[in-house]
C-alpha cells in the first residue's frame, strides 16, 4: 500500500493538466455555434430570402410601375385636338380621325382607349371620351397645373419615415426573436441531452454562456449586415429613383446598436432557457423577454411621428436600436443624446450579461420543473 | 491519490451526503457501490466541481484540488448526453478542444480511441444514427479523449452488451495501468467484483465500508467454511468452537471461532472417511454489500 501511494504521488502530480483559458473556451464554444448555424439549411435559406427581399425592395419595387405600364394609350383625335395630344409624349398614341362621331365610334368599338374631341362648353375647350373609367392619367396630362415651390425639399417624407421605422423595427424584432429562440433551443438541447454536465466539468458555465451568446450574435450580425449591404447596394444602383441621402448614417448606427442590443437580448434568452428542462416549457420563462422586445418595437412603429415619444424610447435600451437611428434620420436630438443612448445601451448590456451569467450558473444543472425568474435570481 | 474528505451536502432538508470520506488510488480501479439515492452521483459531481459541497474538501496528493486538475479528469455522467445531431468525431474533437487540446491532436486521439472501441467506421456518423450500445461507446470515448489524469465514471457499463463491456473494461484497465486513478459506480455487483481493486460502499449518504474485497470481508464478515465428505457430516454440530450454518447429508457449512478450530474439523473428517472438498467459502460482493448496508 505504501509503495503504491509513493508511486502514485508521482503519477498524480507528474502530469500537469491545464484548464482551457477562459476566452479560448469561449472561442471554441462560439465556433461550434457558428458552424452549426452556418451549415444549417434553415439559416442559409432565411439569409438568402432576406437578401433577395432587400435587393427586390430597392431594385424592383421602384420600377414596378414600369412593369404594369404596358403599351401606349391609343387616343382617337380630330384635327382640332391632334396637336394637344401629340405634345403629351410617347405614352399616348394619337390616331387622327375624320370626325367627332368617328372618334366616338372608335372608342365604342375598342379601337381606341379614349378620344379627345372639341367641346366649346368645357373650360379647356375639349372633352375626353372613354367607355367606363375616366382615364385619369390622360385628363391630368391635358390639364394645366399651377407651379409648386417646395420650401423644404429635404424634410422627411412621412411615408418614408414610416417605412424606415418599420424596416428597422422589423429587422430588429425578427432577428432578436428568431435568434433568441434559437439560442434558447440550443441551451435547452444541451441541458436536455445532459451533455452540459460534461461541458461544465471542462469549462466554467460563464464561458459556455458567453460562447453561445457571442457565436449566435456574430451570425445574427452577419445576417443583418448582409441585408444592410443588400439595401445599400440596391439604393446605390437605383440612385436616381431612391435617394440614399441621409440613410447611410442611420443604417450604420442601426448596425452598431443592433449588435450591442442583440447581445443583451441573447444573454437574457440564454438565461431564460437555462431555467427550463424541456423545450415545451420555454414559453414560461422567455415570455418576459419577448414582451420587452415587443413593446418598444410597436412603440417605435406607432409613435414614429411623435418626437417626444421617440426621445424617450431612445433612452430605453430595448427600443434604442430602432429609435436612435430613426431620430438621426429625422435629424432630431443633439449628437450627445445619441452617444448617451449608446452608453446606456452598453451599460445595460453589460448588466444583462452579468445577470444572465448568474442565472445560467445557478439553473443549468437543475432539472425538473421550470424555475421562475425570482427563484433563479434568489439562488 | 485523490481524497474525498468529510464531504457534506444537503439539498433543502435532505442531507444527501454525510461526512463522506474515501480515497482513490492511482493505478487502481475503485468501485463505488450503493443503492439508488445513496449519493454516488452527488459525490461524483462534487469531485468534478459541478456541484459544491456544503463542507469538506477534495484533495489531490494532500493539497486541495485545483480547477486545472479537475479539467484533466475524464468524466462520464450518469445521464448520458452528447450532441445528437453532431458527428461522433466532431464532438470528440470539440470536447478535446474544450480541454485545451489542439484541433489536430484531438482529432488524432479521437480517431485512435474510436478504433480501439470498435467505432472507427462510424466516426463520421451523427450520434443519433448510432445504436444505443454504440452511443455508449462514444460516451466512453468522450471521457477519454483528452488523455485524462483521472477517470470518474458514473455507471459506465449500464446499457452495454457483454461484448462492449469487455472492450470497455480493457480500455479502462489499460488507462488505470498508466497510473491513473479510476473511480466508477455500478449497480452490477458481479461486474464490480470482477473488476475493481478497491471498493467504496455507500448507503444513505454515508460511507459504510472501504478497502479491497479481502479487507472488507475480513472486517465485516466472520469467515465461513465448507466441508463435503462421502459420509454423513452430522457430527460437525458437536465439534468445539463451531457453529453449523447449514447441513445436508455430506455437505456442511459452518462458522468457526478460529482457523485452528476449522482445521480440527478437517482432521476429524479425514479420520472418518473421504473428504471431497474443504475450505473457506468465498463470500460474494453481494453478500458483503447486503451485510454492510443492512
């Protein structure tokens, strides 16, 4: 026995195992998450669809009108009205007929889409004939309009403002919810399959959680970045139709704020998932996180025309990633306000990570009934 | 030597470990035996640092265990688990890297282990595609991939077919022979009896006995003897210092106060006729276990 112990003192102390350094463990975990995601068919397909949608929205939609434009409108005219229609350009093909009755007959038989005939009773001196619908375009083309002078041509167009608020909002919301859910699934998968016990014997729980959050965040940012590049590229190509002016900077802010805000939400989702043991139970703990993302998101969409509401929302970490870029686009608020919102977001993200790490460490080995947030926090 | 020293652990009101103390010798296989809920899994989790004890310490060669040493332990938890959708080789490499190995070294080691465990051809298969027995082998490979400094295996043989039990046994024995302390728990007492050099018997969160099988027997059971002769053995009942436990014609089993008392019975028997068999009865681990945990 004593000889065994003597020999053993050698063997147990002779080899010096080393725990993987924290960040190296984080890197290994993150790399696995990214590989799993990058090789998953749903992720690849979603990315391609989003990219295609971004390009379609900027390249095709503005030209959609051209697709429906069709052939030139055939307009029957008589000698007296021929000149006025000829001056309207290529969209109208005038056919000069002998009489007003002939023109009327041409419209009735469908040979012409409309007819322009003299009418002494009309203020313009002409009448437009058509079968069922008034040819608005033609009427407008023939009318004379007063000159319009825009005093502030660069002021944001309300429709554009709504579209941008909606665009930022939907990208943030969708990415946060889908990636958040996927992080939750991957945390529960490890917990359910019990591999987590082997992993925790090798690396600290914090490294596990950090790797998972960072790996998934990197993939989400990559996906959103690709969509942003697609949008900017489309706008660049279509420069004459869609002005890129004033959107580039807000998009850059969005990407930065999104990246930070996403890490915060991902950490909270990981914590929520560590509290349950089965995939079916995830709703019970992730609902508060989901609400925290949803409320500010709808707030930004509904209150995008209210500068005061936007100002408040830019200071709330959950809505800042959408509210701040929108304010910058609308030229609301001073630069220090935006930097301040960013700082608040960074601090709350750090807090969320710390909180999530505490909860994750306490809950990840507990199986059975789902924990409540309060129980997990109390330890 | 790894020493578990006065470890206590409670979950709420349940005091699941009470002053648990035992040692795991390098180069030896230590069997960890106990009924369901005896506290084996909790003890192993505390050894690995997955759980913290309320009091007590784990020591390695007399010094408190370090995180670095713990990271070098090969662990197989009671509830099996690997990534179902990841290939066997990929997850072994991943686990190796989490244990501070380079990707290349982890791959070489993983492939060699899989070959050794008879899983070489399935290295590229996803875990969920393997049979349950093969998943168990993959699990054993996962515990060994980082060339561990010690092994802690919770029920490593449950779910294995006899063939796989033999392969696994050989691999574990080879690992122990390199001077690595091995602790494994099992319900299968006959298997533990065949394999382990040392035993730790746990019941209701307390260590009831430790030591080699012979030591346990000496400490916890009076020796019993068996005599088989061609003639009737009824006379043994009247021999001095002997208590007959069972008797059936030419076969008697008895307890003797000393070896010499037993030998006198033998001498007597030889005088009375042909002796077919005489000797101490080998008590099974099962009997020792029942006696110790009673």
